[in-house]
């Protein structure tokens, strides 16, 4: 997953650095209401990444946390300015390619029918819709088939998925139903955590549909 | 049973009820399609949302001024204005009025606020018969249920269910058509209207400038409740006041589209007071009861005050995948869905109700649909933070996140944790305990497969690559410059 993203970026001629000290953006604690603990971890994140020119994340959810919620998390905090700087240069992978670099055709080839799941953070926090689709449409051999409920939540929701496992699973089942209706072989997304949820239900149902993170398609030749 | 335990139990029951899922999905899908079509007729829907937000902001942030302005203007035309601090106070005002005016029966149009204060049960206990006249509310009342949805009280029932209900309770023949069923209810209700002494309505908007009440409905039952009985009583929250009459045309289409996907609702009525000298019809008396019931506490909270901008259209419920999954009754509240999950803990306290703010994947579909542009899912986050800060969090979660924070700030231990996770998963699979009650991750694995953690981590791949390339760097924060 991460490897595919590095491959795509390096093929485009970018120098990729992976700070080995990185851990988490702080979202799990933030979403559960533990902002003090979230701030401690987010502060560590800011230190680790402050020197980068651009930060690209293989997750719309983590990107949304850093870009949209650090401002609130660091309000009146000595690190507010440093956090804002990091927020401003953090991009989701497909967003970086399409919006920042203006690239849609990566010369990829991938044989198969794919349906795309708009993760909630990508769709509603980062306002991404066409970016991943433009990239997928340019992939040779790939057929994109839209599902009816492409923008509906998969039910993951971080700690929600284990605090309310039944609601979360039932939401996932509705999502998977919509995916199955397309007859696609693969379901892709900008958010690995959604794919973990969707994949968990697909596997439990012994469905032949596979989950695949978007960079893995884009890195295929 | 605690509210949280009740929520857990009822939500679980509905989550895998496939009949329920099908009924609600059909209703919400029809709704979404209709709304999308009507919205497309707007030149600029986003402008409409900003417009509502602005007007509501003005009203809510100067609520004291507008309430007084309304009171003054309403009084001039003979309306009597009451203020109720809480539910018992509001109920007492209504009952006192009933006793003073010898009211034995009253008709009601749809009002969630009367649900909030449990008015019907209270009146019945005290010998006054309340009759719901909105068709959906009427069905709910005769079935002795609670409304399933703030706008669509019987969204969970099919035509066949209602046919069955009418057959059992009103003696109508089975197999009646929708038109027949409506006619049956109409006939029953017409008799009630003619013998009612009081009409109770809510208010969609309360106009300060003119001292008027604005009512939006589709059945004409609200205007009949206003005009036929000799006393008209309005009960509404203090947040319903808007400054000007010219605000009304801005709100009404937004409410109609978001509520039901109509361009405009069938009946929109402005009520300006009781019968005036020289007029031949209308009620002899009109009362307006403003209810606080902890709303002023929300008003004092600058960060979350915008929740009072809500116009109760129900769009957030229809858009919410949690609502679609568990249905309206599982919430155990007057207001269901996202607005209820934000508002209930604010009005009734975090200790009993914070679970509702956690019962959401924070997907934001509610915020996207809200015509008042209230950032509902961000308020869920704020509720969660406030619940934790007020000491209402769970003790083990606190310990968990303190530990988590320590690990996340120490990459070495984090790396070790990843290694441990790999080993752990192999062990669990070897011992076949994945998904059983021995599995520490059973809340995930009981219903979902666990993805296999990659054999080699990205960290390991990267480290090897750097070593091969000969420029291995340690990237601890202090050395990463």
C-alpha cells in the first residue's frame, strides 16, 4: 500500500522521504473525546513532519485530521503556528496528484472492473470526488463501475466500529450490498480503513470481490 | 436499565432486522431522489443555506430582544404569552388553561415539543383527552407508539401495516386502499374537531416583527386546529423566533425541500392572534407558550449555540446511515438521528446521554444535507470532548488513551507493538481463537474478518531499501533536520 504510493511518486521524479519516527496523527483519541492525549500525539506528528516540503498521506481520513482538525486541537496552544504549517502542506495522495500536480494519467495498466468507494473524510472533509475517478479512468484495461451508494459511509468510523460493532457491521452490509450490485471484481478507495471494514465483511461473506487501495492500481504496469 | 444499555439493546435488534432495513431504505431512497430533483431547481442551494444560517444566527444571538419584540406585538392583538422554564412548568400552564376554560378534549397538530414534554400522557392522566390530527401522529397515537421520525412519524410502517392497524383498532375492512384509509381517519378526526374545546399547535417560525406564528403542513389539520376550537394554544421552543416577516419566504422553501422534497408544502399559514373585534371566525383566545427546558444553557454555550438554528426538517435523519440502520425508536429520545444525538446530551446531560454522540461514524452526511448548514457531526465531536472533560468518560478508556499516547510518542515501542501484532495474529490463527470470546478483538472479529497484517511492514521495507541505497537515516524528530 505505502510501497505503491512511493513507487508512483518516485516515478514522477519526486524525492520521497519516510521519517522513521512517525506513528499516528492522533485521530483515534480526538474522535473519542480525549483531546489532551490526541494533542500530545499530534504534537509529536508536527515535530516529525515539520521539515517536509509536502506531506502526502495514503489516507483521506488522516489527511482530514491533520488539515481540518489540527486548528481546533491546537487552539491557543504554543504549537498552533507549527501545526498550521503542517496542516497547510498535507495532502491526500490522489488529491496531491490531481489538484496539486495536475496529473491524471500515470501510464498505469490494470485489468479488471473496479467500483470506487468515496470515504467520508475524503468526500465531505476534503471535498474529493473527481480526483480519484480521473486517475482511475486513465488506467488502461480498467473499467470503472459506479455503485448506487458510493458516498454512503461503510460503517467503520474508527472506535465506533468496536464500540457499536453491530451498527457498524450492519452499515457495512448495506455498503457491500451496493458494491455487489455493480458486479465489479474490485472495490477501491482512498482510505485503507474503509477497505479494512469492507474487506472484513466481504471475506466473512466469502465474496470473490477484492479490496484494493487506489495506489496499488495506479502503480500497476 | 440505563439509557445507554437500552440504546445498545434496541439498536442491535434493529441492525439486523432485514424487513426494517428494506422499509427504511425504500423510504429514504425515495426521499433522496425527490430531494435531489427539487434541489436541482434552485439557482443556488448553497446560498440558500448560508442565508438561513445568517438569519438564524441573527435571531439566536439576539434572542432576548426578539422574544420581547414578539411578546409586545402579539399582546397588542390579544395573544397571551407565557414562558415555561421546564417540562412540568409547561404542562401545568396547559392544564391550568384547560381547567379554567373547562376543556375536556383538545385537538393537536404535529408538534415534537409536546412529545418532548410528554404532554399527551400528562393530559390523559388529568382527564383531558388529546387527539392527534396529523395522519402520521394519529396512527402513532392509536398504536400507542412514539413517533419514529420527527417529520415522518410512521416511516417504519407500510401501507399494509396501517391497513392492519385500522382494521384492528377502528374496525375497517382489511385490504383498504391508501385513499380509503385516509378517508377513514378523516371521518374519525372530523368528529373530534367538532367537539374539541382547544387546539394545540407547534410553530415552525415565530415572527417577532409582526407577532405572528408560521405553520407549515401538508394536511390542513394544523389550520383547522387553529381555527375551529374556541381556544388556540401554541407551544414552541424559545429558539423558534425569527426577526422579520420577510425572513419567512427564505425559510419555507428550504424547509419543504429538506423535509419532504416538495418545492413548497401544501399549507403555510400565518396566525396573527385570536378573533379580532368585527371578525366572524377564529378562536376566542390565543396563547403562546415558550419553553426553555435547558435551551438557554445551549444558548450560553457560544461554541455549540448554532444547534439552536435547527428548523427540524428531518433531513439529517434521512441522510444518516446510522438512522437508516437502527431506526428512530432505538434512540429512545424525542429527537432522533444526528440532531437528536447532538441535542439530547446537551439538553439532558452527558452522563445519561453521551452514548448518542458516540453512536455515529462521524460520516458527515447530516452536515452535508442540513439546510441551516449546521456542522452536526463536528458537534458530535465536541460533545464527546465535553463529556470526557466533564468526567463522564469511561475510566478504562482514559487509561487506554494515556497508554496509547505514550506508545505513539515512542517510535521504538510503536515498532515493537507492530511486531507484537504480527506475532499475535499468527498465534491467534494457530489457536483458532479469532472471532471467539477469547479473542481480544472480538468486537471486530465476531462479525467481520480480520485482514492479514502484511508479513513485512512498510518500515522494514523502507529500512532495507535505505540500507541498500546506502543513505539510511534515522528520522527521530530531533535529528530530522
